[in-house]
């Protein structure tokens, strides 16, 4: 399978590239593309035909790295949900992320929508995916897995990062075993690279 993105021959390489494999085939893909600014970095989400298991996600990222190696400044991340996966299913992802300084593993418990919810509130009391969906619907009526860039402003992304960090004290050694998300670690690295695209992410009024 060919990579979704190939840089044109002879053109200047991005200063930094984030290669991301996400379990979901829609929401995560659209969210991370909102953060991409090709003048500074490129966020390459490897597209899926359907949702991936943790093992399948790891296989995708390993296959891609095998075809197109990363520079020292590039990073490779796998993003998955806790959902019903057993801890043994996630151990391999965690071990892979620990094997290189530019590899990363981000997990949302119970699901990626909890990370979206943190853009609007602190997510207090969320214990299940269904509860998370109900709370998110109050902020995003008619939410259908697609991400509206107008709703995810610079300020809201920063607020979500701050809320997730406050929940992750002390920082978990592997992944959130209770309600929480480590997606903030990936997003924080992207933000530090100065990659928010103003056209896609307007400031709040």
C-alpha cells in the first residue's frame, strides 16, 4: 500500500513531520489535519478503511517507517482508544513507544471524543463512552464523527491541553487507566512547533 503523502521530488523537506496512525478512520484523521501547517511541519495521518485494533495500528506505523525512514526531528505516533481493549493489547504499543525517543503512544479513556470534550469543559464525571457522547452533544449538536474546524479554536485547543494535563497528575507511566487522555502530549508537541493554521483555527470572539 502506498503512503497517503509523498513529498514531491526536489522540494524542500518540512522542518518536522509527525506521522500518525489513529485507531479511528474519521474523527482523529480530521482533527489532526486541522493542526497541519505545511510551511513548518507536515502531519501525515495514515488513512484507514475502518477502525484498527491496537495491533493493526502498530503494524501500520511499522510498515510505513520501514518504507520511509524518519529524520531525527520527525516523530511517529499511534493514537488509540481504551474502549474494551485489555491492557495486554496495549502493552506492545507502550513498549514500542519506549523504544525510540521520537516514537509516541497516546490513548484516550474511554475514547477520543473525551479529548474533544475537553475543548469545551473539564469532563467531570465521565465514566463511559456513552456518557462522553451525551456531554459532547451539548457542545456539538448533531455531532457525527466529523470535525468542524470552526469549533476547535486556538484557545479551545490550549484549554483542552491544560485540562488533560491537570487530570494526568502525576503523569501516567503508560496510559490512562481511568478517565483521561494522553493525546495532549502529542498536541502539545505540535503546538510547540508552531503549527496551528489560523485559517482553519480562528480565534474565539
